[in-house]
C-alpha cells in the first residue's frame, strides 16, 4: 500500500507539492510547528507537510479543511478550462496541436490538484479522535454540525492513502477518450 501511495504522489507531483504548500501555510497561520520541510520524502508524509498534531478540534478541522478548499478551487478552475475542450468539444492533437497540448496540461494539473486535496491519513485519524474519540474535546454542537464534513475528510484521506482517486480519475479519462475516437 505504501508503494502505491508513493507512486500516485509521484505521478501527481504538482498537486502533491501544492497540497504540502497549502498545509505548510495553514500550519503557520494556526501556529502548528512544521517538523520537516521536505515535501517529497519517500514515506507516508510524501506530498504533505510533516507537522505536529493540532491539540484542539477547531485547529485540526481547519488544518484539514483549509488546504482542501484551496486545492479544490484551483483544481476546478483547471478542470473547468481544460476538460470541456478535450472531452466534450473534441479538440484533437492533429489540427489543433498547440491548443490540444495546453488543454492536456491543464487537465493533468486539474486532476493532480483534485487527487491530492484530502488531509494525510494520520491527521484525519487524529481529527476524528479529537471530535469523537474517548477523550473527545469537541462540543456537542461541533460534533453534530461537523459530522458530515469530518466523515467526508476521513473517508477521502483513506481513499487517497489507497491511491483510489488517481486510479479512478485516470480510468475515467481513458474511457472518455477511447469512447470519443
């Protein structure tokens, strides 16, 4: 599983690097110390800023959610600009070669950003423990209001740890391109 995780991070390196950058900035804003600034260490912190765990539920939630929002917005911008010309309007590599390659790069960047949006698995587990564990520190209102988002963050972190977003995105693009030709 670790090797698949590292391979998916290498394949989607622009999104992995930018995700680690957003996490680093969020850690700085929240006052959470960053342990290691090497975003591409070949371990389970690959593509993430290695930081100390946040000690409050609010900080853990913001540490997971703020980089996700930034990543998703940028990913949607790139996908929105690149996907329709290639996948819907049929811009091909023959006559429109220059534009085709610009769209392919945009599609790659958009998918790369979208596939690396969720928090690190250890951070997501820590967040769940602070909200719903035995020694939970979150208020009842926070537990109830943030339950869907917390479950989504934990599920997304687990899927990203398994490499599912990269594999499914790649498969979807290949199927769409094959069906067009």
